């Protein structure tokens, strides 16, 4: 179930921010768990008057994290190297190519090329 559907089910779809109690109810946890998420920095809160509230967008970020493509490509290249593969990057006519053991992928940037190769090697053709 999506966050939007969950908000509708609980009658909260018109709210931009939620109380800690509302967040706890949506997540099926206690208020102390929500407080810890905020304290640890995993969930953003904003002050509304004298109270802290959680923006719906912050809850979306918690439930649907986005990984930076550059970081993901660096991790993928590191895993290739740990597996004994030696990825090679070279400039191409229209961008960059990353090659490893006869397989290759291209991208406009080195990051895009590395990520495309990682997806190909994982069996998710690009």
C-alpha cells in the first residue's frame, strides 16, 4: 500500500505535516520509535508553533529512500573489483564506456556507464 493510500485510509490525505502520534499510527509503531527516528536524523521534523511535526514529504523520503546514482555506481565498481573483475573506463565518441571481461556498457558520463554495466552484469539489461 502506498503512503498516499495509507494517508487516505487514516483520513490524513489533506495534511502537509503530521504529528508524531499520527506518524506512529501510520507506521504501526509507538511514539518513542518516531522520536528516535527524528533524533537519529532518519526522519525530518519541523517546528509548528511549539510542537514538532513531520512533513509528509519527509515520511515519503523515509519509506522510499533514493540512492544517489554516483554513490551506487561507485559501490557497483567496488563490488566488481572485489569479485576479481577489473573494470576499465575509456572515453568514447559520445560519452564513456566501461568494460569488464568482454562485457561493456556506455553512458554520457562515467557514472552512467558504470551503472549501466552493473545493471547488465546483474541481469537487468539496459
